[in-house]
C-alpha cells in the first residue's frame, strides 16, 4: 500500500507507517476538527462512543480547513495524546 501526503510538500518525506495499538483502553485519543461543516457532529459521536468505553478524549480544532494544522497545534497534539482521529466532513 502506498500512502500519499495530501500537503503541498516540495520534497515529501517517506515515513514508515506506525503500527496501530492493540487496544485503546488506557490511551488518550485526540479528536481533530478540521473546521469543515458538520465535522464536529461526527466527532461528537466518536467522543460519546469512546468515553462510554472509558477512553480519555481531548478535542482540538484547526483554524481553517484550507491549510495544514499550524505547527504549534500539531506539536501540542503530539505531546498530549497517544493517537488522533481527524474529522473530515461536509
């Protein structure tokens, strides 16, 4: 499988795919709203399902869907959570 980076990097960096965790119990999951219409509705439901299972959830939101997440937001997310679900919707 080949994964393509959707950003406009001039020289894309090849990254090995990180193995998914065996379980999410005990992990903190970040939910990233990219600011597209109705993405928050999808993430609200995901948050409900995760918290029902006792999973810790942190919410984040990009300022606009037209650009990649600012570096400070990406670094904050990376330092605070174990994995991320990104909400893409219209």
